[in-house]
C-alpha cells in the first residue's frame, strides 16, 4: 500500500517552522483516497516499522524517514535530496 503525506499542521503557536519537529500532525492519503490526520509520532512508528511506506506528495516524492529530537521526541522528515529545504515542510498547511 502506498501512503502519501499531503498536508501538515504545525505545533501550536508555530508560524515559521525551522525543522520538521515543528510539525504536530501529517495528513496521510492511502491508495483508496482515504485521508486522515496522524500525529507525527504515529507516522514515525509507521515508517520505522515499514521503511518506504510513506512518501511526500511533492516531486521527487521522497520517503519519510524516522527521526528523534535531542529530547527524545519522535518525528519524521523526508529523505535528503537535491532540494534546499525538506520537502515535508513544503506541503500545504491546514
């Protein structure tokens, strides 16, 4: 099953994210078109258990990869590619 990250919600009060850890939730669309908001920690667990399971819905469609902050907080970011900023932060904000 192919999952796509299609939108993000930022942490309360954050208007200018500096990293993907500033994201609170990610809207995920599955193969059948069903969409649902998932907490960043839940998405972290999904991609940790199944690498390559979720891609950012922006070309070049990088995979999401698990990350952990220096304080132990789970989040995700996109695989590094030739873009200057993380593709996940380029998704629409809802």
